[in-house]
C-alpha cells in the first residue's frame, strides 16, 4: 500500500479547507520537534540526560534534565516560524513570548513537553502533549488571559508517544489520526486513520493507591469494577496504570477503556492532579473526536472555563458508556 506521510496528510487537510497554511506549518514544526525530543529520550543513560535537572518547575516539581531539554526544543523550534503569537509550557511559569525580532502569527501553542517524565529513569514510555488555540484579537503580545480559553475552542491537539515505536496522534477537528515514525526515513507515516474509542470497555485505569482518598462516586464505581462478575456489573474488568498519561490515553484510543485521575481528599486544594490547558483539554478533544467522552465528573472538560494557566482538573475520560456511568454516580451523590 502506498505510504502517506504526515506532510501529505496535512496538505490534504489544508486543500480541504480544514486547516490554514499557518496551522499546517505549526503541526509540521511540532512533528519535527518531537523527533528531536525522541532522539534525546531514546539515548537514555548514554546521553547523560537522565536524572534530576536540579531545578523545580512551576508546580514545584523537580525537573528531569529531559523535561528541560524537551521544553527548549519545542520553544526553539516554534519561535521563528511566524505562525505563533505566543506559547505556554508546563515547565514555564509565565507566557513564553515570541522574541521581538521574529514575526508573529495568529496561533497560541500550549504544551507539556515531556509528560510522565518520572518514568524516564525506569525506561517506561513517556510523551509530549500539545494544544493549539487562536490568539484573540488585541495586543500583539498575548497575556495569560489570551490563553484562558475553553477546550472547545482548540484548533488542533495531539501528542507524541515515545514508546516501542514513536507515534504522533492528532486531531484538527476531523477525527483522530495516528502516524508512526519511520526512524530510517525520519518521517511520520500515516498508520492509524480515524482512531475510535469503543463505547463500552472492560478495562479501567486509575492509581488505586489513592482509593482511601476518593470521593464516594469514584469509590462506588471502582468498587463495582473490582467486584467483577460477582457484583452489580456482572462482568470482570481488567486494570492498567502506566502512570504516563500519554501511554494510558493512547491505550484508550487504541482499544478503549476508562482513564481516571479524579480529585480526592489529598489533592482537593489543588483541584486535581492533571493540568487543564495542556493535558486534560488536548486529551479530551482527542477522546471526543474519537467518539469517547471526557468529564471532570461534574462537567464536560472541554467546557471548563480556565481561570489560571496551570490550573488542574479532575479527569475521567474514555469509553462513553463508562464515563457516563461515573458522571451519573456523581450526580446521584
Ligand atoms: P501518579 C505524570 O507525572 C502524570 O502527570 C501523568 O502523566 C500521569 O497520568 C500521572 O501524573 C501519574 O500520577 O500519582 O499515579 O504518579
């Protein structure tokens, strides 16, 4: 079968009027940047990039050297192209402005440059997550408020998964499409057209060590799954938890499932664990575009009105019927 590259796919999306030339350039640049990130990630100990960077990120979390490297790669790859008004990164407290001597464009790029980086030192899959918004009309230099747009307004979203193979999965609003990196050619090949999440599943993903802190609806839902065929669900369920959101969500997009990082007593003050703007929103758009659902338990993630750039939200996403059941349990509580 003739191989279709990411470039050809994007040109066809542009020809169909689904994306602009600038958005195509943006996605090509991000794809090139994640190839550079992959080179560093896959070198592991050989490149002296494992371990702590000796610095903390905006969340006060110890940064891994690769967090910092991945962040620099994405910033430097995108700042000169003239397609962006500004960027926001999990690793940077404030808005990343485009250097004054470069032209500006109409898009905002938000990203978690290396998600799941705690898995790097144990050689488990990690990923990069990105989200694209339009810069609202107004001053050329975007403020934090320029980024605070609900997820329904995203123009594109996707992730790179640095796994046994490196994949790029993205949506521009016309379904979810997966590309696999041909490492010899250095090009992403279109391998997974129109990825879909089955509406039903027998597989759930949650960090069960937090069980005693969960709210009642989550305790009830997970408890029923664990009772299996002896309980009200009448069927057995499987459990997976990679502790790398990109890997866990990719599994859901590939074979279904429900992924949960709910708010609990331990993290209630923060509002949840996962970040809205560059983790929950892009993943929620992908999952909805693939026929799944994505909720905080109390509202659709894509309709959450952001108030802070690095705010966190509860995340319950995946197979539609299971997400709907969890939402119903919250409503009953
Ligand atoms: P826990 C990685 O640190 C991350 O942000 C997500 O990728 C992942 O789903 C979650 O945190 C894992 O959290 O509490 O299980 O280590």
